[in-house]
């Protein structure tokens, strides 16, 4: 497995692969890797000849300086995990490499980025869309794999790729969960024992609402009950708990007439957790 830290070296390697008619898949990450990330790498390996993984904690998508500064950095461990998983190349750029002096461009994806996390994290998805656009142009992969835990992010990226005619296929990979149902996340490491136990209630509430919605019960009431259950279990704040269209992310308040998902973001201690599941009907 090779490690490169500049766009020049990255492009030299991927150009060589393309000249050899090798297909390339790409998994962008912010490091602090866990089994969920590794599942993306395995998925990427199954659909292309070569796998590129990036590790870059993107400062432009963080709304709070403390959240950015506290984000875990485990480069050595990450590299070991990726080598074991069979990645072919790891791209680890600095902030100056990604955003050199004078950088002033951005990518905005309206519509699917305006609700959920976009409603409470101003500029977050502009930061995501900009860095992902740069990474896709730097790697030029045939396929890029993203986790469904960040489902809104996945839809934002699908939209930007379609709108900007970026020649890459975007693949969503199912959320990996701990044995108790908690969605795997780098932020979970910041939970203390009591918070970690309470965090499992997100998945339980999502499943309870899914059952109610599938049985035709009032969606708004089910979501309000779910919010109360999360607060009672130890969460300090529920940013959102909503059922939305799985593609457009339009809100579903009364009935479900097409594919939908339940989305949740909630704060426990200093940690903001997100999760989502599909609604079957």
C-alpha cells in the first residue's frame, strides 16, 4: 500500500493505473477509522481493481472550533487498518494542500442540503460539497463509496455529481452497527460509559417509529413521542427526528406514499450523533 500526501503524487499513481486499464474506486474519510469505514473499503475492493482512500479532516465542514479540534486523529492506526483491509493507496493531504493560499471557490448544492443537518449547521454541506468535488477531481475514480449513516451527505453528493456531470458512480453502503444497534461513528469514542449506554436509544426509537409509520399511525405524534423518549434517556437536545422522502428529502408529516427514511440528530454531552433507517410499508 502506498501513501501520498500531494495531489501531484496522487495523480501520477492514478494516471498509471488508468493507462494500465485498471478501474479505480475511492473511499473518502476523515480518519479515526472503525469497522464501518473498513466495510466501505471492502465494498470498494469488490467493484474495482484499485482502491484509493483519503484521510483528511476537512475544516470547512465544521461549525464549531471545539468540534474540529476534538476530532480524533489516529493516522498510524488508520494506515495499519487500511493496509490490512487491502487498500492500494492512501491520500493524506494537509489543509494547505487542499486549500492553498488564495483559495476562494466553493460548491453549493441547494434543496437536499437545506433541511436536517443543513438546517442547523450553516455552511456544513457547502464545506462537504466543496471538498468532495475537489477529491473526486483529484482522484478521478470510476466509483466512489459513501456510508448511508450520513444519508443526507450521500444525497448531496449524488446531486452534485449529477448536476456537474462528474463522471463517477456514487455508491451508498449500508450503515455498520455495534451489537447493541448503535451506528458506528468516530464520535462514539468521546462518549463516557453512561452516555454510550444511552446512545443506543436512538436506534430503538427509530425502529419504534418505523413500525408505527408502517402501521399507518400518526407520524408527527410518533416522532414527538420519540423525541421525549430520547430526552428521558439522557440526551440533552434533539435537533431533529423526522420522516422524509428517501430521494428528495422532502418532509412526510401524515402519510407515506413512497420510499422514506427516518432521520435523527441528537446531542448527548458534547457529542452530536446522527442516524437513519428506511421505513418499510
